[in-house]
């Protein structure tokens, strides 16, 4: 073996190790800024729901752009919303219709039903 072949085998092993780098969650670098704190909280929840490292890296890039003032908060939330939809299955909230009635109508209905219950068997 020559010296040239030995370093080549070490160099081929190093790129494999760098490819398996794990993407970590970014730290909060502006704890005194309330808007950024809220944005970081939304980022953190979204980052926890994502599975692939590629999408986590994309979300990290969005937060870095926000912290460097390259992006506005509204565009940050718009871009982050795409990743929120991917991560959660139950994102949409369906509303049910709630029927209400006035107290007077409820009392009349109750007295009518009570009267019918009292006189049900007496014809």
C-alpha cells in the first residue's frame, strides 16, 4: 500500500459520516422579542410534528430568514402553514351548528310537556 491509497479510503469514509448529520432544532436567539417568541413557539410545534430531515431543514431555513429580518412575520406564518398541514392529520376544525332559544320559549315548552305528562293517562 502506498500513502496515496490510504488517505483516499479515509476520505471516502468522511463524506458518508457527514451525510448522516442529524438536523437539530434551532435555539431561540431573541428571547426578549415577543413576536419572535410566538413565531418560535409555532416553529417548535411544527418542527416536532415533522418526520423527514429535509422538511426540518426547510423549516429551519424559514426561521433563520425571519431572525435575520429577511422575511416578514406574515410571510413566515404563510410558509410555516404549509408544513403544519403536512404534519397534522386533524388540522381542519369543523363547526357544528348550535341551536338556541329564548328563555320564555323554553319555559313554555317545559310547562306544556309537564302538563302533558301529568294528564297523559286521564282521558
